[in-house]
């Protein structure tokens, strides 16, 4: 089905085409690692001299290195290998999760240069995390290679913001958090904020189990449940950026009350609290997540009540996934966070439920997979988001080494 | 949130740019009607001489006319007005609905030149509709202006395909239907098939209540319920084109069995059969749709049982809409088909349910509206789909009057 009508014609000039080509070369080595000029020529459909000039410009800008291959495969002059300068250009990647704050410096090419985390005190507002996260970042930055330049930052925020009255308010804290981070890093390229599930979905799509699949539902379980939904290769952000709150699909109208004020939301049946409830356990002092992990471990060892609880959650998991298959028809569903373990323990239950509740047309061609990047998905995705501006316009994003190239650059210090 | 990474650079040549510009001019007058060259210059951001040349080429190709304005507004030479040749270029638009088959010839610019319909016998497979529909089309075509050329065809198929055992099978009939239509019109540009709700959504997005809104859920009620979902300006078709089967979201796991084999699907609570069930009525000989219309009329006149039935359906309608708001965060929800009347009669009930079950962030900025194009949305949308190839490449789509222009054209006779 073609896209709805658009009026504006697309008219790139020479500069725009060069910018796109520089971005394509840098993006390729960023995602796929060291690549020879000859291979880039084939992959990107550009001629040899163009690739040579683009790679040379990126190297002069300090974004890539060019070196002869360690092993020459053919006779004649070997094609130079273009590699991202992981140690020289990095992103600040942050995540605010239900029980901890995490920060990483991720080099161009996706290599995690350093990673730190601290506990998040229960009830700490997301905006208050800016200070502790900035400490972690500064501490890591002292250990980076001299002259390393920051391409940008991004923060993945788990979907746990609540009003004073306890009702879940999605999105409210983003502006405050942005301002707090800007206060910590006023001179730098600033931070992009996004929902943790959206950002983890981008990570799995760029470097994980969803690479190469254009219609993906990534489900992330924590205290709440949300999704990063990719259709036609693009993230569904929705009208105001609040898409993917699948934890608040009503699946059981006669069920228990949800923190959002509604009743029978999906997360009341598949979140970590549901797992504990079905297992007849209390959260204890270690917190919900730790207690839920305990139930999953007990189920692995065959403990009866724990197994029954996991099965019950897996059945509800299957029911909601069936609805999402029918509505969105993804080619792949990825289970992340606590749902990774629930799926691992109850995959057969999930599949049986899909056989009943998903339409054959939507069920027969879908793959269900555990997330590949584990807990780091949010940080890896945040780095991808942070590198976005650099990859869109490599030599003008305020990151390239201008003094070395003499290129005229626009001001990159936009918060 | 930016789109996930793509490697391939975009390198349009002169021919590609000209093609895009021709498409932009033709699309503009197709969607917005007669427009002066001066206005096109402003709207499309192209210079005056470029617009003049493009309009002249489209006129030579028989796709537009150029005439002086009927009233000159300023002194000096008036800017020519470019109009789509509605009578000269048309699309074959078909719809296969639960109780009838409809066909229209729709001129470039969206004018319905002629429209016919016949009853669809209960249980008639979609593929069997090709013959009767072809008769309607041929009959209409005899009345069109001499030399009128067909730009293509499209057929909107209501989501009612069932297996021999009665289970709903989405998508199975499309290939058979395509082959049957091709057998009826072997020499012509062929037909595109799509889900009726998807196609009606495109119509509302191009020419109806959703024009200018990029995140839309269009809900279509008939025997079943399905949706056309547009996010970021693009239709969500899903991995295999089966997206939007919202009628099979499970909203009431303890509810009645659905034709798909599951239990408590949304359409078991908001489809026309649910309306009859809640009103304690039988379908009668006139069919489900007619009996449901009777309940809605009785509710309008204040009949108690009918009112209670409409309220109950409206409450379930609100519950499912709440889930869709939370998952997709649209800016607009459009009610079409039988749901148009349910919403008109029970809007207050729907809104009360949203207040409870939709997240404030998703609820506060959404508009709920009745469909604007009524029953014709499917045909208008099918015409938009059918014109797609012409609008993408106006002078090479096998439609433009080649003999007049002398342009070299690719073979347009692709089925």
C-alpha cells in the first residue's frame, strides 16, 4: 500500500547530496565496523573515486581512520580499510530505570568505552537523576583518550513517572529532565530524551535481534510494561510521542485496578507485581524486581507455585501479544526486561495462547525472540539516538575536528 | 525520535527530479483543485519558469488543462489556472462490502463521474464479485467522454473473508480476486486490492476529516470491525499487509466466542451482531446490517432497550479506543461504517470510558470525529490508490497521451 499523498517535491542540491553520502559512509562503518573502500563502493552504489574522497574527508574530520588491511587478499594495491574512530568520538548514553541509574560513554561504532551505575532510591523523580548521572559521566570522561569529542547525549527513561496522587503521567517529566541535564552540561550538544522501550527497540533494530526487520514490536517489562513499535522501518512515536504504552491496553476489564486509574490493564497481569501476586509472595525489602527474579529462579528449579505463577503470566502475555499481532501485524516480537525471562520460562504457554487468539494471517509469519542486548539495550539505543545528528551531517554537526579540516561548520552547540 | 538507521544514499538524477516535480504539480491540482501557476510557484517552492514548463508538459500529456482565470484580480498578464482533466482521465474504483458490491469511475481531481451498485448475495466469495463488478464498470465506461483514459483500478475488500469452516481468514482471497479482475480487464493497468478500512482511511486522510493529520486511527464497523492506521503520515500495513485487524483485539476474555476462534474479540462487543444481541433482537430476513440500523433508529426515538444496547456498545467502543490511544497515541480517531452511528448516539458514553481507561497523555490531545465521506469513502480511497502510479510518474505511467507529446514511455500495461 503506498503512502498517503504529499505535496512538497524533494530537490537536493550538490551540498545536500554530499552530506547524505558522507552520512551513508559514516553510518555504514558505525553499524557494520571496519569496511574496505572497495566494499563500501559496492554496498553504497557509489563509484570508487567518490568513496575515496568521502572517506578522506571523514578521516580529515577525525571521524574515521584509514589503514591498509592487515592481510592483503589480492595482488595489486590493497583497498584502504575505513574504521570508525571509537576512542575519538563518543556519545553520552544514560538510562533512568526503576531501580537504578546507568550511564555509558559509547564510542562511534557502538563500542562501550565505559559504563557506570548507581542505585535509584525508590520514589526519586526522573529529573532528580540528572545530578547523579552527570557525576557518573564526568568521572568516566576523565578516563577517555585525550582529545575525545562528545557527539551528543541521550537519556532513556523507564515509564514510571507518577503524579503526586500516584496516577501514572507519561511524558510529564521530560522537559524538567532536559532542563536539569542542560544545567549540568551547558556548553555541550545537549540530550535527547525518550521512552526506554522505544530506545531499546532502536538498539535491537540497529545492532540486535531485530536488525534487518522493518516491522517489530519490542516489549519491555519492568514495574510497568511498554513497547517500542517499529513499522515500515520507522518508530511509531504517535501524535505527541506517547505511542507504545501497551501496558495500558485493557485485557481484563474485570481484573485488578492499575496505577493509571483504569482496571485490567495488561501490565496488571504481566508486570513484575503480577508475578509476585500470582506466586503469593510479598515484595520484601529488596524491591519488586528482585523478588520477581526470585520467583523466576524458583520456577526454573520446578517449584510448583512459582511455575503456576509464571504460566499464568505467560498466558496473559500471549493474550496481549495476540492483540498486538492482530492490530500491528509485526514480523518480529522481541521480549526484553523482565518479559525476557517470562518468555524464556513460558514460551510454550505463549504460543498456545497465540494459536487461539491471534488471526492465522498474523500469527503464521511472526517470529518471537528474546532480546539480544540484555540490560544494555537502553544504553546502546541511547547512544544510537545521540549519534543521530552526527550521522545525518558528519562534518557540520559540531563534532568533527574543524581545526584540522578547515571546513566551515555551523554552530554545533545547540542544546 | 529519528527513524532507525538506513545505509543507502539517495541520489536523484535530473530525470528523477523532473518526475518528482511533475508528480508534485499533478498531485496538488488533483487534491486541491484548480490552482494558478503563481500559486503553485508559492506552494511547491519551485520557480516560475519551472512551474510553467511542468504545467505545459502535463497539459501536453492530456492530464491537465490551462486556462486564463475567469476573473483577473490584478493588472498585467494573469497567471494561467491549472486544472485536473477530470473527464479525460479516470480510475476504476471498486468496493466489496458485506451486503453490496459498488463501482465508480472517479475522474482525476476526485470527481465521481459515475457510480453503480448491486446487492452482494450472502456468502458470495470475494473473488466471485469480479464478474458483477466488471459489468458495472463496462456499463459506466460506455457513458464516459470519448477518449477518456483509465489510470488504473483498485478494489476495497471488507474484512469478511471466511474459511469453509467459518473461521475468518484475512488476506486469503486477495490473489484470487486479483486474478479474476485481471481476467475481466486483461489489457488494462490492472487492480490493486486492499482492506476496506485501510482504503477508507486513505480517503479520509486525502479528502476528508483527517486531511492534514498524520497520526490517525480510522475505525470501520460492519459485520466485523477493522481499522486503517496512519502513523507519521503513512499507513501501517504491517509485515504482510494484515495490520489494523483491531476487531480481534481481545477486550473481554470471558466474553462470547468470535468467528476467528478466539473469545471476547472487540468486534463481538461492538459489531452489528453485538448491537442486536444487546437489544434482544433477531437479524430477520433483511440481514444484520438492516436490523442494526433499525436498533439505532429506535434508540434515536428513545426506545429504552435500544438505548441501553447502544450505550453498552458505546462503552465497549470506548474501552477499545482507550487501548488504541495508549498503544498508538493518534491525534485523531475517526468513526466510520456502523460505528459512525454508534458514536453519534453514544459519544458521551465513549468519552466517559476514555476518561477512565485512556492515559491522560494520550487522551488529552486526541480528537474524536465521525467520518466525513460516509459510505463513499471506500470508493474515493480506492480511486486515490488507483491514481498512485500516475501521480508518481505522470508522463510515463502509460496513461498520458503519448501520441500527443512524443515522449518515450515505459510500457504501462503491467497488471
